[in-house]
């Protein structure tokens, strides 16, 4: 809680970070699946076997997918914490009169 209350992390738009990381996560996962399907089709035509970590770029895609997934989860948690710990609005700030 203290890390969120220091002011710097309170100003970050965690919803936007979560949305952007979800978009990147979706396309990275789709890329991993598409690469595996295409490479598996080529390997099947040539009587060969294929794995998820055969090429360096497949490993890089997987590592980036895991990192972005962690970023997405952390940003969603921070978004929720920011919403839960939102300070109450003052009545005078809303245009109403205090009694």
C-alpha cells in the first residue's frame, strides 16, 4: 500500500497500461501458436519433428510472452489497488454544500 501512496505510482494510468499489455500479450500468444502450427505443418511434410523452443526467435517470443503476462497481471493489481484506495471526494469539490 505504501508503494502506491507515495504519489508517483498513483499518477500512472494503470488501466491504459493493462490494456496495452493485454493487446501485446494477445498478439504474442497468437504469434507463438501460429508459428508452432506452421512449423509443425512443414515438419510433417518433411517427416521431421518440431518443438516450441527449436529456434531462438521462438524462445524469444515465449520469454516476451511471459514478461508481458506478468506486466499485465501487475498492472491489473495496481489498477484495482488504485481504485480501492481512491480518496473520498470532498463535498465542496462536487459542487454540493457541506452541512
